């Protein structure tokens, strides 16, 4: 690799490390009970979201080859592991953010009974797709993009009175890939080597927190709680200065 191509690869790595700035996480409101005159919940229950119907499409582009003696997990095993990781990341972030608003929050199994002055946050994953890091980083513009879509439902009290329904959407964005940032000639000249270097760098940065879909699930939780904070303030459950503004789908 000559000096010019090396500089182009380094520039692309820096762009790749900024992938979070190009990603998108939004909330789509669906239904809301405007006024119900119920007291602030004594406890908020957060359940791991259902994953039974979720589509878990794992990254199928191997950046590093597995040792020959290592048995590759089956597609079903990979999908199940992704689902567990995503559900865990989303629930943990919901609990953390709701506690930051001053609520007593517990993470409980699905199907847990709701008490008189308890709030239940439940939901399901509508789509979970890890995409392809290699395609995303080499080609870009949404090719190989990851996404996480959830449906969120909020209930109050023993009768499970529904207060809110909304969805969240998170994706890895449409950052230009190496073919665009380095030019066609450079992309051909450097080939997979440049893409692999960039992909590995971006992968390492993202895994400091969670895997790609786990990171997006956590961002989905952040936006979900921001949307919930507006509703909580309307009910007088939190102070106006505690409200976090969500990014609504346009």
C-alpha cells in the first residue's frame, strides 16, 4: 500500500469511528391516554421484551476466520444469542434511565402481576438485524445496515390499564463507505484490505459498549425513556426540568 492509499485508509477509519454520529434512533408515537388522574407509581416494573417473533439476522460477513477446530454455531443458536443480548441491553438501559428520573424500578420476568400503584413497561422486538459490517463500511450509504425496531407498551395498576403505545427505530445510518470516501481507483487498488482494516477498527470501537445491535437497543431505550419523561411530566410524576426531549420520527 503506497503512502497516498495509506492516508486514505486512515481517513476512512476516522470516519468509521464516527459511525454513531451518522446513526439514527427515533420514536414513533401510536396511542396515548391523555389524562387518567392516577398517583405517581410506587414502583416501575420493566420486563425483557419479547423476541419470539423477532427476525434476528446476524452479521454473515466474517472479518476474522474462526479456527478450523472451533465449531461454528448454528444459525438458530446465533439468532437466539443476538435476541438474548438485545433484550438484556434494552431492559438494563430502561432500568438505569428510569432510576435516573427518580423512580423505584425493578426488572421482572414477563407475566409478572402488576400491583395497584405499579407501572409496567413491556414490549416486543419487531425486527432485529445486525446487517453486515463489511458491506456497511466498504460500500456504505445504508448497504448492510443494522437496525432494531421495538414496540413499547405501558400499563398502570392491577387492571393493566394501557397508558401508552409507541415504537422505536434504531439503525446504523447511511455513512459513505470506502468506495465513496477513497474513490473507485483506491477502492480497487486497496481492495478488501482497506475495508477489513476500517471494519476492524470500527468494530473494536463499537464493542467497547455492546455489539452493534445491543448498542442500538440501548439507544432505543434512551429514546423510549425520553418519550416517557414527557408523559410522566404531564401527569405530574416528575419535574419539568427532568424531561428529556425525544427524537420523533418525521
